[in-house]
C-alpha cells in the first residue's frame, strides 16, 4: 500500500516536472518570438530577415510547438488523474488549452506558408501569394497567446497560494464565471478573426496582459 502511494506521488512529481520544463521552454520561446525576433524584423534588411526565416525560425518553431504539446499533454494527465478542480487551475488550464490550439492550428500552419514563401523567393521564384496573410494570422495568434500567458501563469502559480483561487468549481458563482469565460471566448475569437489593436506593440500586449489578469482576478473575487 505504501509502495503504491509512493509510486503515485513519484509519478505525479515526474509529470509536474515535465509540465514545468516544457512550459518554461514554450513560454520562453513565445516571448522570444514576440519581444525579440519580431522587433528585430522591424529593423532588419530583406536579406537578413529572409535568412532568419529560412534557417532560424524553423528550428525555433520545432522546439516551440513540441514544448506546447508536452506542456498540454502533461497538464491534461495531471488534471485527469488528480481531479484538480480549483477555480485557479480551471481558468489557467482553459487559457493554456486555447494557447496550445493556437500553436498547432493557427501559428504553425501559417508559419509553414511564410517559411516556404521565403525559401521560394530566395531560390529566385516569386513569394507565395498567401504569405502576407499567413504572417498576419500567425502574428495575431501569437500576440493573443502572449496576452493569455500573463493571466495563465498568474492563475496557475497562485492556485495553491491564494485561498479564493482554490474554490471548487462546484462552489462558484455562475454569473462571475460566465463573465470570465465570456471574456476569454471573445479574446480567443479575436485572435482568430479579429485585429491586433493594442496588442500590436510589445508594451501594448504586456500592459493588456496585466490588465486582463487584474480584471479576471476581480471577477474571481466576486465568486
């Protein structure tokens, strides 16, 4: 019996460790793309930018998307196995899931088009006609993920340290939760078909992320 309990605790630790390790890699690369690479592209000449897109971006995106995958899978395992149901975990997991879907369904498919276009142009051909639109779609989804990452990390990290965020989903105020998830849904939809708006600049997306965190926390306090 004690051995079984030890094995379960050790397995839980391993999955949490994988979750943290993959998550740090994922979010670190997300911030690199948005805070460093994107700003560099604004100043780089065409040749340098093309070289980065062809050689550096594919490697960074490989680590980026698979880090997102392992973060999601390890988190899903922990949620399912240990029945984590506090409101902080619920909000954080929802944001993280949307971010994961953005990576695999929007950012990566559109970035493949951008990379292929850069390689074709470098070989003497014409850029692919849909490359500009693909870049815009990938950029908006990436900015949305940056926006979501700030409250996601807050709610995940504080779920065991802030009493209100440990409230069970069975004891929540339905109206407050409807407002929280309605807000998330609107912003997620904007990330698919909307515009960058205040998220266009680095300062704008960071400021918006902290503002979103504050609004969501106030709504949680109303539960």
